[in-house]
């Protein structure tokens, strides 16, 4: 079945894309307004997009009335935020921070989250997150009813038990990260995986010559 997205309503485009492009990593973003009001919220239109400079991208949908949600509003205002990754142990708290609360509501406090002071940005990081990335706004792109934020990672925090500091080997599976799947409320675990080694042309050519 083929869909012409130039005529498909936005809600249906969202349904088709978000149910098909999975799993999606979750950026559990902590931010702070210029008045000092803290905010925590998860977003799954997120990924790493560059290493030099080290950039992450997050897509934020607008409110129904066209206003920015609290998180992108804070980022655009202060130019700082923290991306925390979500372990399964933190999933219930992460889900609570999805709540449709007013801007003055402190999601982290009401979710009982332990916070840790960031090194160079104002928003705190989530202490239990396996990885937290302190970010500064690199670029913001207004695209229709969405705001796409590129953040430059200026500090990278990872719990000691998940990394070999000498080899920089990360025990990714041990972090137990969760990702968004299709439909409301669906998530996936990272407890199954398989490996395919990247082919080398020289090896492929040698195999052809040996036939």
C-alpha cells in the first residue's frame, strides 16, 4: 500500500511513521526555564547525528494551539539541557514525567527522581540514568508544527559499572535501556540482540577469486 504524504493528514502521518520506525531511543530531557523552574520529560524523536561536533537531535511537536511544549521552550530560552537515557528500572518514573501538567509542575520531584548537579549546564541530570549528556543548543530548526533541536554534548556521564575506563568499552546490554515502540504505552527492552560484522571488500573479492 502506498501513501501520498502530501495529502495524508498530519495525525495519520504520525501514526504510520511512529508505528513503523521502531524501536526509537528515548531522550529523557531535563531542562530549566530562565526563572529557574525545572522540567523533566521524555521524547522519542531522538538520536545521535554526529560525533565531530558531538551532536544529538530531538524533534518536538507543538501543542495543539501552536505553542512550544515546556522542554523546547526552556531550551530555546536558556540554550541548555540534559539528555538522560532510560533504563527499565527508571521506566515507571519516566512514564510519569509524560504527564500533561502545567509549566510550574516539577515532574522530577513528584516522580521521586534523584537528581545530580550537572558540571557545566544549569539543569540537573537524573542520577539513576545510566548515561546523561549535558548539552548546549547548537541549532534549532522550526519545521511546521515541529521544532528540531540539535544539541552539542559538552559533558558525557556514564555510571562506572557500565564502562571499562581504559578501553572505553561500554557494556551497553547491562544498562538495560528501553526504547519506544508502536502505539501508546508500548516500549521495548534491549535484552536481545544479534551481531553482523561489516563486510570488507578485500575479503569479499578474495572469496570470489577462490570459487
